[in-house]
């Protein structure tokens, strides 16, 4: 038999190559096979959020939880508001002095990322937001005021309209946790950052009292959502330019929260939000249970879509919704092999343990789950010495990428399927993106950010989407 | 547009290769075609990753893709050429 191809065979081969070439950019855009199929399906729901195919729904989170050991946590025990009780007033004053003196010196020197224009951008990013509150806006036109009944639908329909509304208002991904007294309710703080106790009660309406916030037991659903952060600015962490990333995201969320509260109240349901930054509940934990992502070595949520480049927010409602499932995308397992964040941390605050543990490092950790517990006081020292809220661990994470290049999807899909390549992927990440440098130097040059051509808010709102 | 141009270039290239082989009576066996296909796919992957990593402002990683995928493209292409050349030598002998 001849080795030569016939003309017909040859044309067939050429056709296959052409089809491959045509499909390549679709795959490059991060489209799953499901998404590609949906292109030909006019009836595919437009509000359903497409997740990467390698982020598989799971009955259990990848973080082991001992619900019996877990108790509702007092937010004032975190290092956000409770640092002084762990390090004492003397050290706190010393760190504050180091921070303010360094910032003043670097501003005068014009240090990259700490210049006047960076400071100006930070100032701008922190203004222009609504006031956060537990109960939401004072006046909302309820359905009865419009002469119509309260909106009703199936829990799944409720998920769809809330997701559509939240996406329209600026959120990235949305999940739902149904509160259960013996389990998920323990993820709601016992005390808010301002010292008010969060009390579940058999009452009809929520209330804001002098020392308490009353949550009616019928508000059983926690809507958990992410808001994207600009990867390009956070990759300039730890500088003022990097630090303003979170300012802007919190500012955006204050408006999103107020609007979500208005939306739900306009439908005829209660909407109990965060009274201040990081109030109401443990964001990463709720995000994990809602399936928005997995826990990680940085002790924050890492999402399949945006890596750690999100902030997580939550709100309670009595609108019956369908709980979303946790996911397993191999992220937590990848953290076992990859220690890039821990290697890059200037104060060695993150765990170098190979496996997560039940053993907490201090009162700032919430017991009852297996994690890579961090030394939060060391983290705060890094904040003081960098003069910012650091964020190096977010910047160096291999999951913090834009996913335009095929290689990202290939690595993530493989890591989701098997851990055998994880060590190799970490090594290759060091080779291609640069090794860890625990010296407070940003991953990318802050000065160059000002020359980039970036989308609005510095975020890609089309990532993982198919229609615009 | 890049992918359209590349598709046309590959299509024309494949047609030229096939007609050149026929005109010169050069035999390209199935293994050589497989190796050529691997080389083309590797080269396309390299181009995709290079272009998109540049778009992600990850210049260092983008340039790293050139040797990584370049090697994956050049080795099978060279093997295919070797196969064809050895096949020709046999025919002439």
C-alpha cells in the first residue's frame, strides 16, 4: 500500500487543520465545551453563570469542617480590629510610627508606587460610595405601595433574577448559602466589628438596636458574591498603587450592597447587609460553602474565574433561594505543592506546612476547620513596614492571571484533574513569571502601570462569558 | 484576524507542500504528516500563548513561550524532514 495520501485524504486533513485553527481562538477565550455548544443553542439561559468546566460541583467543600467544634466568631478577634490585644499598645504604636514615617519619606523621595499620583489615586478610590448599613435604605417603595403582590417564584428563579441583578450592578460571581443553626449559621459573626451583637431571633422584622442587630430566623439565605479587583494594580503590591485596589473594590461594593438591598426590598423581601467593612459573616468561609471558590494557603478565597483577585461580600434575605454547591477545582490541593505566597511573604506570616491542619496559630483564627493557618500579627507587621495593606500573596498567586493565554486553562484543568503535575507547574511558574522575592518588591513596576491600556475599573467583565 | 491569516497561511502552505511533493515525486508518509501536524499545532500554541501573554502584560512569560513551544515545533518538523529525506534516499538507491 502506498504511503502517499490521496487528494481526497489530503483535503480532509487540511479541513481538520483549518477547523483546529478556527477553534483555537475560542478555546483561547476560555470557553468551555458547554459554552461552545451553547453558542448554537438559542434557548440557553442568559442569566446562568458559566463556570470553567474544570471547577466541578461537589457535595462537600475541599476544606474539612468540624461543625461541632466551630462556634460563631467575634469579628473583633481578627487582627483588623483586635491587633492591639495580640501585640500590645507599645508595639502597635511603634508599627504605626514606622508606617507613617516611611510613607512620608517615600512620598518625598518619589519612590515608585508611593508617589503623589499614587497617593492621589488612592484618595480618589476611597470616595464616592454609599453608606453601608445593616437594614439598608430607609425608604424603598414596596410592592404593596405599587399595588402589586410581593414577587414570587421558585428558589431557582430567585437565584436567576438575583444573579442577573447582581451582575448588572457590578458583582462578578454569585452563590447562595442556606443557613442552618448547627452548621452554616456559625459562619455569621457573633459580634460585628463595631461591637454590636448579631442575634438570631424568632421575630418578624429585623432591627438595629444600640447594642444588638436582630436577624429574623426567617432570613435563612445568605447571598454571597464576589467583586473583581484590578489585577494590574494589585500586582503592584505592596505599594500605595497596589493598596488602592482594595479601596476601590470596597467603594464599589458599598454601592452594590445598597442597590441589592433596594432590589430585594422592592421585590418585597428583607435584605440585611454588612453594617461596615468585613461585618456580618466570614466572607471566605461563606464563599467556599457557596461554591464561589476554595480556601487556600493565603487564607482567602481563590476562585476558578479570577483567582484571588476578588473581594467577597454577603447579605441575608428571607427570599427563598436555592443553595449553590461547593466546588472542587483542585485549588486547595495545588496550594499543598505551591508555596509561592508563603515564599514571597516578607514577614513569613503564611504557613509552609505541606498539608492543612486543625491547629490554629492564634485567636485571630477561627477553629473548627482544617486550614493553612497564618500568623496574622506577622502579616500586620508587613502592612506596617510596607506602609500599605501589602497584598503580595495575592499578587504572586499562580491563579492570579487573566486566562487569555491557553497555557493558564491547560494548567488549571490539569491541576483540577490530577495533582501529579503540581510541583512541575509551580517550578514552571517560577521560571516563566519569576521566582518569589520576599523583599517587599512588587511583582510589576508601579511606574509602568500609568502607561497601560486597561479596561474600565481595570477588570475584565467578559472573562468566562459568552455573550455581551 | 490573526487566526484567519494564520489559517490561510497554513492552508496555502499545506497545499504547496502537497503539490511540491507530487511534482518532485517526494513521498511524505503518514508518520511525517503526523509530525508536521504536531509541529504546526505546537507553533500555533506558541503563537497563541505569546500573543495573549503579551496582551496580559506578562512580557517575561510571553518570551518564555518562544523556546518552550518553539522546541516542540522544531523537533517534530526536523524529524519529519529527516523521514522524508531518508525515504527519498532509499528510493534513489
